[in-house]
């Protein structure tokens, strides 16, 4: 499978790495970058990430075989609204959004006439840096990509999206959008919320400076994700708030159980929970290698 | 300052490293290890960590200038009860417990006649491994040690305890026991409880395996401390439960605020909290180098 014309909307870390990987794998002949900011597009062009830059959807999408939507989830709706009128009947579309139910809602609203060809996906990859200069040809190599097809998707469209990510070296997985959002609310979105919350709580104390002075390596690792991008995580949390609220409630119930044990000085009860956690965490770490 | 006879009760990571460091600094002439398990003492002896092993408090403490209590906090009371009748009037005592209010309580109960000489302390150092073989001469180098003197402490006793830790290369700090426990409840004990709680919550789900399959590097760092020793953390949590309950309640209140914002889809409110956290976390990381 070779795509003659691939359009990448959002040429930062994710979109840029996708473009580099498709080109390196020889599955994209011509790559057009689309974005809001001309400087970002110029940078991607100068870095050889894209072959052509465009701020005009009509010309960018003319004859396009494949479109990747790789902007923050908060911008997804506006981008879909702008792109929809210019989508060719044969263009295969996917996205790289961190949440899927909200993206699917938007797909139904804006791409309703093209549902056969619009296959949502989520590459589980990221890095500390962002922007075109952070893009890497191997960002997706051996990383998971979760494809969450719609009932209406054509088999060849699902296959094309899977093939594009496979060309990037990714490991393909498949789930429903709701299942995806539940899983990532639990193992990604909730931990981010919890880490942001702890650091915010401490930072607002009158003795914040003293507290941070005595924080050590456990605190460092626990709060690393509190250094994540506020705008991006705002968008993810709002987009996935139904699943995230459910996870938050389950976690608060767990904390209530821990509080009872603590209050009662029930060392054996606490140790049981800690031991279960340690066993699961250690086994996971070992599986992961 | 040179100690002719130093007794180290508990010759694992902390006690063993203390012994190695005092010897290397030339401030301890003869080091006696005391412990419950003969094999551990024999191992410490074979590794050259101690000069003499003893399971008998009376002979171990005879003529001792300095005693370090370096066992888990849960064993502190029993050890104090056993050591108290054999303490010489001139012996300087300190401990390496992670909590201080409970240790101070025990000091008043068991070492009531020796309060001038018993100066609590807490070295902020640890490692993944434990036992004598994990001991390192440089474990305390450039690490903080918090000394929490009692009103009744003699100045020369405080000075001796500070000098011993300084000989290990540590950076000396001083607080009240209550202040110590509040600070460490916030920046160490609470994060451990939160990480144990999250992993336990997920591990008990029917789809635990799927959840862990999709956990990535953010989850890895956030939950690293959930791999900590259950017995040790049970003891710390129970020992410091008053301060820890206070911190847990403050954190649950923060989560309630986050829940309200999420439920209302208040992206701006969430972003404000995330941005405050990110700024504080980044500044802390930079100060820390």
C-alpha cells in the first residue's frame, strides 16, 4: 500500500513523526502539512518533515489519499468542521487523539457523510518536547496504537489506517471507543489528575517551600507527570470526563477505605493493600522489562 | 570527636551504611552490631561492616559511647524496652526512624531516665535493596538528615549526633518532631499511600490485565513507589497516622474540587490548577538540578 498524497493536520511531535515515518517506510509519496500557524509549517518544511505546507483545506485535500488529524483534542472539532467540505470521497481519515468517545461524536457530527472512511486511532507515544523539531522517525516504533473502528467503517479503510501505523513500526491494537476511554482514564488520565492535584495542593500552602525542600526521589517520580502540558491535559480531562469521573470516584472510594484503616490503626489491613499493590506493580514492571 | 565503641542496632541498609561511613571517616574505633537474626549479623561481620556481633544487649552496651537504632519503626518499642536497662549514663543515642512523634513517645516511655542523651533523627536516604549487602559507605553523602531534638537534650548530645551524621557526609537539618512528621506526611507518606491505593484499586478489577497492558511511562513513574516494602510502609503509616490523616483529608478535598470542575466541564478551572502544579513542579525540578 502506497499513498500518493498524505495530508497531516498538525505537524508537531505526533504529526511530524508520522510524516517522517511514512516517508522513511516509502508508503507516502507526497506529504502536505496543514496548520494554524505558518511559522510551524515553515519549520516542518525546513526540517524536511513535509513536502508542502498549506493553510488552505480545499487545496490541501484535493486528491488526498490519507488525512491524519494530529492536533490537540480541544481543536479537533474546529479542524473537522473546516476540513469536512473538502474531503474527497476516497480519502481515508484517522486521528491521533488521546480520547476517543469525543472524537467519535465529532466524527458523526462533521464527517457524517464519510463514515465508511473515518477510522479513529490513538498512538500511545509522547515525549517531553513538542513541535516539529521534536518529531522523530522512530517515535512510534514498538509503541502501541489503538484503533477504535466505527460500525460504519469500511474494512479497506480500517486496513489502510492499520497499515499506515504499521509502517511507522507500531504495534496495532483494537478496541471500542468506550473501552479505550475507560482503559486510559484509569491508567493515564487519572494518574495525571492525581499528580497535578497533589502538587497544586502543596504549592498553595504557606510552608510550600519547606515541603518541597524535603521532597525526595519518591516524590520526584510520583509527580513527574504534574510537569505535563496544562492545556493538553485540560482538553483530555474535559473530553474524557465521563470515564474520568467514574475512575476518580472509584479512587476516592479506595482512599476512603485506606482512611478507615489508618484511623483505626489497622496495620494488617493496610499491609494487605500495600502487598497487593506491590505484587501487581512488580509483576507489571517485570512483564514490561 | 571519636567514639571508642559504637553500637548499631539493625545492620541492614541504614545501620550498615552508618557503620561503614563512621569507620571510613575514622570516628568510630569499634562497632558492635546488634540484631534479632544471627544470620544478618554474621553477614554484616563477614562483609566487614561491623567488628563484633551481639544478640545480648547487656554486653553490647557495656562501655558504649553511641547507639544507633536502625530497625523498622514498628520494632522500635521492643528494641528500646530491651536496651533501656543496659544503657550507660554517658551513651549518646539516636535513631533512624522515618517518623518522629511516635519515636519520641517511645523515648519518653523507655528512656525516661536518659532524656539528656537521646536525640531523635531521620536520615532521608534509602535504596531499592535492603539488608547488610545493600549497605554503602556513601549512602548518606549529600543527603539530608533531620535531627529533632527534645527539650531535655543536652547540647553536647545534640552535637554528638549531628557530628556522627556529618561524618557520614550528610547535610544536617533540624525541626521539632511534629514539624518533621507533618512535612514527611505531605511529601513522602501521602504519595506512597496514594500510589499503593491506585495500583491496588486497578489490580482488583476484572479487567486488570488489560488495564496494565496499556499503562505507559507516566503510570510507571507515578506508581514506582507502590513497589515499596509493605511492612515498612505499614509501620510508617500507622506510626504517623495523625499527620497522614490530616494530609489525606486535605488531598481528598483537592480531589473534590477537581471533581466539581470536571463535572462542570470547566476547562479553564482545571487548566489553572494544572498550570499551578506544572509551574511548581518544574521550579522544584530545576532547583533540585
